């Protein structure tokens, strides 16, 4: 039996090509950003990115957790634009937009089932 957390969360992921000559690109080639969101509220409850350093992973997670996907990508991308000044900024923004596109598709599919 699934626990309550699993029943109420959905995983979405977004992908983007990392810029050349960065440590992350040398290790991963592709940036993956994955989020778990509460399907009752749209709020991100966990987030992870395929970054090399634990600091960058925590930083990205801290910016994303608590954000409501129903609010659209603009404010979250603006937060990254303000606070993240690493080489993977554009890749992060692309991956975040991918997550929001998948969320929009998920919501549309769920509404069609009603």
C-alpha cells in the first residue's frame, strides 16, 4: 500500500543541454531537474538537480521547494535570475520551463478526466 506522501505527489522532470566546458557538462552532459509536487495544491515538496556540488544542489532545491506550480514559471525563473549566477543558468531556466510544460499537460489531462 502506498503511503499518503506517495499518493499525493507526482514527479515531473525537465532537461536541458549544459554549456560546454563546465564541470557539470563534463560529468553529466544533460541537466536534469526533477520535482515532486503535491497534486492537491501544486506546491513543490522536493526538488533535485543534477549538479556536481552538493551546495549547488541544495541551493536549487531551496529555491524551488515551496513554489506553487499554479503560479507559472516566471517568478521562479526570476528567482534563479536574481540569485543563481552559475554557468548553468540558462540550462536551469530551460529545464524549469520543461517542468512547467509537463505540469500544464498533467493539469489538462486531469481536467479532461473530470
